[in-house]
């Protein structure tokens, strides 16, 4: 039985089928599509925490605090 990638409909290799069995994510993906989804998740995580890390850029953080105080 041939398994196809849920995204691009290419036939999965034996190795890709084994990976999907070991680490199920709900859909069958080829290696390329799996890497694409991983990169998208990394970008989402990066964007979600970049605002939390503003305090480490101290000059910009101080300027942001001063601007907020002026607005009040």
C-alpha cells in the first residue's frame, strides 16, 4: 500500500513512513513538508517571545518606558 504526503501528495519513502509512525503529528508528511511545518512553528514561537525579550535590550526598554510615562 502506498502512502502519500497529506500536503503535496508525493509518495512517502519507507524511512518517512517509519518517522511518521514513531512521531505522529496527525497527518502523514514527507520530509520536505515536515521541515516546512517545523520552520513555521519556529517562526511563530520566535514572534511570540520576542516582545518578552525586549527588557534585555536595555536602551530600547528605557525609551519605551519613558514614552509610556509621557503618554499618561
